[in-house]
C-alpha cells in the first residue's frame, strides 16, 4: 500500500484556502476550492531545481526558512494568481476524505463570504436529518418573533416571565438536547451509546464544536449586544454553568416554585444557543443569503477561527469522496 503523502494547507493573501501535496516525485498537486470547476490541478516540478537557483541567485532571502515543497507550491501556484502566504502553511491534521458528522470544520473568514468553504454540503450529506433540524429551529425562531410582539426585547424587560416564554424555553432546550445527543452518537461507536445521557456527557460537544467561541446578536435589536450562551459552560458544573439551561431544568420540573426563571433573558440565551448549534453543526452558510438562507432573528457576531489544518478536504483520489469518522473515538 502506498503511503499517503503529507498534505499542507495554507491561506492566500486574500483569504482563500489552499491544499497541496507531492503526488509523486515530480508532481505537485493542488486543491483550491474557490476555483470551483478548476479546483484540482497539478504541476510538473522537474524544472524546480533551476527555478530555485534563479530565486536564490537574485537574493531571495526566505527560501531557507521553508522546505522545498512549500517554496515550490508558492512558485507554481503564483502562476495561476493563487498567492499563498508562506507563513500560514501548516501540515494538515484532518485526513483527506474524512469528516466528523455534524461537526463543522470549514473555512469562513469573517467579512469575506466569497472565500468561505465547506467540504460538507449539509443538505446532500445529511438529508432528512438536516432538514428536520433546520425546520425545527426555524419554527422556534418564528415563535420567538411572535413573543417580541408582546414583550419588547430590552434590558428593562429581561426579568419578564410568562407561560409562553416558559413553553418556548422548554422547546428550545429540548431541541438543543436532541442535537447534543445526535452529535455524540454519530461520532461514537454504537456499542458505546447509552440509554440516558447527562449534561456532563453533553459537555463533551463544547470543544468539538468550539461552542464557547461563537457569539450572535439579534439582527433587529443590536443594541442588546452579543450573546455567547456557551461561553461559561464548564465540565465541573455542566448544568449550573449554563444559567439558561439550568433555568430550563428548574421550570420544567417545578413550575410552581421556579416559574420566575422563565425570563426573557434566559429565553434569548437559549434561542441564541439554538442558532449557534445550527451553524456549529452545518456551517454558517445555513443562514447565508448566498446559500440556504434559513430564517433566524440572530446574526453571527463572531465565529471560531478554525485552524486551516483542521478544515475538511475531499479525498485525493479521483473519487473526491468524503466518509464519516468518529470524533470521540479517535
């Protein structure tokens, strides 16, 4: 069996993702997803020794700082106006052709949607599971907007509570629990599944989906600032550290005593968490005008800076396939 070559990834100076590798001793192969139909291409490197000497004879000073594969990729890619930043080059930690189900690992530079890339198309890869999740979230977002017609989203009203807010808090948190469970099980061998899971089990998805690094705001009420509902989640207190989730448990099990916890503030954080769960699983393009254009009253303020090393890319053979791995059993 032929050993898989080292795959390198880098960013271009305009933010695009690039992957490259030596497919044989005299061939540099490249993957530039932003080029769409021309994403894969190769170069013969038989003249590289002479090319390298021409650079060094003209005083190129950084060639000794990088290996020949990086230097040659920088040279040959530039012939197609793909200008990589050598300082951004890293060895790929993601095996080509492998993805972890419902764990987004895409390239989404803030402020530049045209350079965004996601190897996993949610609709085609997940089918009905994605549709169910997206429709459930959209339905709950619609109900939140209805509440806004009766309770103005403002800091003054944060402690306002009521039956409709309690009902929606319960629905939002049970949907989030369902998604936590699906992520765990789709990334774990079936023999290790459990009949019941605790919040301590679910807390494992925080690191996998970088949940603490996402923040959102209400598009029509930006003056309320940003919401980072998972920022305080800790495995030392997996329920209590999520104030809005702890409130959900309280009003679910003992409404008569805990009803005042069904507040607008807790509801907003739970709904912000639902939006984050959508983008952290399927990718930010779910709510993008350029892609799925799903409805949410929230907008992304900050998304994780996923290291290009971790971004999924298709297999390097002619199939360009993707197959699921098991994140929690690596």
